[in-house]
């Protein structure tokens, strides 16, 4: 487990190079959970993290949807029900990733 913010940023970059996007999410959650404002580098890394995770989920969604259509055309209702459950899981994971980005990048309003 990383000991510092810098360690978490380093590990997020390492996870990106290894294409282990869930590792990027874990480390960027640690970085963004502090009360400190994100640096430009950290904001960019957070953006890349979300883009990669959402892109992977989108690809997964397309593949599963294609399989679902094939199963529907075969009349395999049991498999279609299982696939629908899997779709919900994919959607839930993507939503939690988007929530990470939204909660960490929305700045409080500037007083007038």
C-alpha cells in the first residue's frame, strides 16, 4: 500500500503502463480523497484513468450486447437473463468510475 500521495500517483502511472486500469482507479481514489487540490498532472492522470476504464467498459458492453443478440435469436432465454445481470454489473462499475471523476473534479463555486 502506498505511503504517500506521490507513491499513489507513481503507482497509478505504473498501472497505466501495465494497462491495469482498475489499479489506476484505486490509486487515484487515494490521491483524490485528500483535502488538497489536485495538481495539473493529477487531474490529467485522473482524466486518463476514467477514459481508459470507461473505454474498456464500453468495449465490454458491445461484446456482451452482441452475444446477447445471438442468444436472443437462438431463443435461449436463460442465457439472456444472465447476460442482462452482467450488463447491470458493467453499468454499475462504469457509473462508480464516473462518480469518482465527478466528485474530484467539480470545484466549489467561487463567491461573488
